[in-house]
C-alpha cells in the first residue's frame, strides 16, 4: 500500500497506538468496533480517529464501524510490519542486552541477526541464541548479511565511529539509543531516537506543573 508523503508526524505517531489497541481487542474476541467506542477506549475523539485513518483512505463503514482484524492488518501494511526486516544490534552492555532480550523484534517485523560489542569479555556470550561477536567482524558480517537496520546501544562518544562504519556498510536505518545526532551527520538516513532521559524529563515537567497547579 503506497502511503502519501504529506502525512504529518503526529498522525504517523498515533498509528502504533491504534495497532496496539486493536491487537488487545482481538485478544478479547472483539471483531467490530465503532470509532466512538474505540475513541473512548483510547482517550481520543471519534473525529480524531476518523481524520487520522482517512489520511490513508479510511477503513470504516457507516452503520458498521471498523472491522478490527482487517483494520489491524491494514495498519500493519501501512507501518511496514507485513514485510520481513533484519537488524543488527551494536553494544551488548546493560542497555543492549535489555533491548535484545526483552524486545519482541519478530512481532514488529524485524529479525535480529547479529549482536556486536567492542568488549572481548562479551565474545561468545549468547543472547536469544545469538553469540555476541567482536566489532572487528562487523564489516564482513554486513557484507554477507546486509541488515535493514542497526540498533545503536553504545555510548555517545563511541557512536560517531560506529555510525560511520555502518553507513559505509550500506546501513541506512537506525534505532538510536545513544545521544549521538545521526541525522546531523547523515541527513539522508532514517533515524528513530530513543532518549530515555528526555522522556524522564518530560515526566518531571508534568509533575512540576501538576504540583504548581495544585498549590
């Protein structure tokens, strides 16, 4: 399904949440739902949901609502979850092991194919059946098994060299847990940044304002 190029990031950002809620509905054997009922469950408005989905053609039927399995399958297609992708993870420290061990890559369309770290102490240790490989093998691995994406779980000071190496290997998509600004160095690659400290600061901002409004 070809997606228009002018869809706002805020709309795209809500699609994974729709996908997740629809999955929960299916688990509860709900196969049909109105935009009103879906909106109530998600804390949105029915108008917002209809506007978002209409960006991609609209999928509901007047008087019927949304067919849950069909809508979820369409969202999977829009999000690219119906295609197989491969990923390598760089950095097998605490964060890298947590990401590799607890994220269900397969459910999101990705298959983790390689894990790399500069620390020789990690060499050979397996995570989800994959041995941690030394960073010296990264170039050869990417030539033989070109990954669609790299998961970056390295310190910011090490990230620049790693990104240079991965881009030289043909990697154009990054799930970035470091604080390195990949887009500034490579504006044409796709990057999704995950800054845990930024998320925490957003929460502290909300806490502060709640306290100030309560006083």
